C-alpha cells in the first residue's frame, strides 16, 4: 500500500536510476503519440529555495534530494511543426487540456515506477496555485505550463497510509448515480469518525470536517484568487487569448 513520504535520507538519487525511470515512464499513454510533456529536474539547493515559497514553504521542497516539476508542453511540438513546414494551432485551451492530461499520465506512471524502485515521494497539489512564479523560476517558454510537482528521495520515515473513501463513493455503474444525504452518510462515516479527523475538527473550532475544508483549507476566496492567477498564467504562456 503506497504511502506519502515527506522525510528523506541523505542518500543520493542517482542520475542513472532517474534516467531509467523517465525512459520507462515514457511508455505511458499519450495523445497522438506526441508526448506533450516535459519534466524539470531540480537538485540545486538555491533553486529549491526559490521554489519553496511557491509551494507554501512545505519543508520537503528543500528537504528532498530531487524536486520534479511536470509540465504540459506544446512548445516542443509547435517548434517541431514550425521546423518541418507545418502550421501548428496549439495555442488554445483544448491543447492545454490535452498536454496537461499527457503530463499527469506521465507523472503518475513515473510515481508508480519510482515507488516500485524503493523511492519515496510526495505529490504537491500546490503547483497550479502560483504557476507564474514557477514559470519564472524554471524559465518555462510559451506553451509550457507546470501542472504537477513531486519531491523525491529515499524514505526516512514509514508513515501510516492515509484514509480513502470506499469504492461506493466514486464508482458509478452505467450512469452517474444521485448523491443523497444517505449516500453521504454512508460514504463519509468512516472518514469523519477517525480520531485524527475528529481532532482536526476540534483544533480548528469547527462543527464538521467539511467545514475545515471550506473555511480553513480550501476557501472560496482563496480559490477565486488563485483561479484569477491561473488564468493570468495561462494567458502569459499562450494557452488563452
């Protein structure tokens, strides 16, 4: 059972191993066999220091031996077309979605392979919260956009797996089934009853676990502000006119 690793040993992640994992991960699904992704490998301490605030200063950004930023990339394909007397039309939202899907598929396959090799990792969902800063630090050209980041290294902890909803919460047969009070009670009962989540509610002075997410962790105001930043960055990178 996979576990999120946030603490890493000082043992180096060898370039040979990393290269093999990238090579094997590249066998994953891709739209039109175009491989619409790139990954930026960060080992330099100063670059990690600059990236850290863009990931809300999560300590594993600077603590991990390697930080990998997976990008939706239509820049390389566009340049290929231009150099081969073809007329590319990939500066649009559909192309961004296709490239983002490619990048996330590649990222997930890499994660599976890395964990099989004994490495530990943590997926950072913060990548799309402040993309402009990441774009600047990593010098990403037009039609390249960061969509996922993982911290990577050899584990220096063995945490318990985090909870997950039961299959009934997310598997729908034939058509999407109604979400009702009864199905919510059924599917969230175990999560809400976990001691760590009960404590989470208490220390945040809330009535329910859902309120912790809406009022503290992922608020409407923050979502709206970061959505505006996301649109600005998509325009800057040429995916929105």
